[in-house]
C-alpha cells in the first residue's frame, strides 16, 4: 500500500467514529460508486459539460477526503475549482491513477 494514498489517522478516526463494520460498508460503497464518478468526470470533460464536470469532481473530492485519500481529494479539488477551463486529459488520468492506488489501499484496510 502506498503510504501516500490513504492517511491512516483520518481512516482510523472514521473507523472509531462509525465502527469497524460500518466503515467497511462505507468503503465498499465508495469503491462501488467511485468508478462512476470517474466516468462522469471523463465523459463530462469530453462533452464539455461544465456543471456535470464540477459535480463529479466535487463528489470525488468529498468522498476521498472522508476516507483519508487526501492526495486524491486534492487532485479532485483542483479539477473542481479549475473547471473545464483548466482541465486536461493528463490531469484526469492522474486522478484515475491515484484512485487505483486508493482503491487498493482501502480494500486492504477494510479487511
């Protein structure tokens, strides 16, 4: 697991607050829904749909930060704030690559 992909203190605080079983369910939900958020991000970029792009980036940012995926949250925040005017295919690819690391880390943590 990448040390940078998930902030363990943030993840542990979530587990302590919600309980281990519910935290596991939250992770499973995120891992199920995040690929759709990423697809929305890419499709809205390709279709030049600024509102949908911003919503997808916002959702990904918020969810990522909840689990301690702070770098992913930062990348998504940059897309959200910059909007389509500052977005690029490489920036979206970076978000997708970081998500892959986060997904692996969260899957391991939620065992």
